[in-house]
C-alpha cells in the first residue's frame, strides 16, 4: 500500500500537523510569555521579577522589553512562509521571503532594541545574511546557471554564514567578558563601622563598667520596701 506524497490525504494531514505545531509551539508559548511581560511591565526592575522573568527582557531597552517575542514571531513567520509556500513557484517563494526579511531588517534598524550597539549590529547581520542566502540558493537551483557560477554561489553562501558565526562568537565572547568583569568589580565590600577596643591598652574599662553597674543595682535595691528587698536577697 502506497500513498502519493503531497497529494490528497497526505497533503491534508501534513498541513494540519504543521498548523497545530505552529499554533502550539510557535505562537502559543511566545504569546503566553508576552502576556506575562505585559502584566508585569511596571515591576520589571524589581528583584523578584528579574529572578523569574529576567531572561526574557534582560539586555533590551526599557521600552523594548518585549522584543524577544518579536524575534520569535519573526522566525515563526519565516518558517511558516517556507512551509506553506512550498506549492508555489520558487521565484514567488524568494520574493515573499526576501520582502519579509527586508521589512524585518528595517524594523530592527529603526528600533535598535538592544542596549549594546554591538548586539544590534549582530542581529542586523543575522537578519540580512539569511536573505542573501535565500537569494543565492534561488540562483543556485536555476537551470540557466553554469557549474562554475554554482560553485561560486555555493562558496559565497558558505563563507557568509561561517563569517557571521565567527563574528557572532567574537562579539558574544567580548560581551561575556565585559559582563563578568562588571560583576567582579561591582562586588560589594563590607567595612566595619566600629573601632574594636583593645583591653590590653585599657584593661580597666570593662571592670569599671561592671563595678559601676553592680553598685547602681545595689543602690536601687536599697530603695525597695523591706518585704520586696528580703525576697530579692533570698532568690538573687
């Protein structure tokens, strides 16, 4: 028994499974996280909120605390375009995907959501390079392109992505070292707010205080009535 791929029941269930996965993992989880951030947007600087949800907005500007969800939505939409636009012609897929990447790049560059300018540049390259790769791959699969041109396109795609990985690793490494250095330099120091007393230099201070306290207590006891004074002497 055989089933023809991408026709009839196979096409229907493929789209249904892809749609359910997209709604559950691609949209459900990011939307829940976004709702939590919007609910706690007035207390994002509190310690308890940072401990719970800081991994979602740490490193972004205060007005762009939700940008992590924007990045996830962008990746989900791009993946959905690749999946659901598969029956279309390759040129239409490249045009739709490239247009979406250009819009995403414009939105990111106009917003600059990260506090660190280097991270903004890394993210811009992370958006631009997939667009260039998409366009090169479209040229690569074209029948009119020669073998030499395909080799050049293949090497271009490899070197672009490897160069981006090296650049990303270098910036991430420097940012990590900067974070560790700031954590070490911001370690609080505790200085004593009192001056210890050396009993070797002043041996009579403790004894004088004790003797004065005892004499004061005995003088107060003499002022008590006879019955209470007798009770104190018997039990103390």
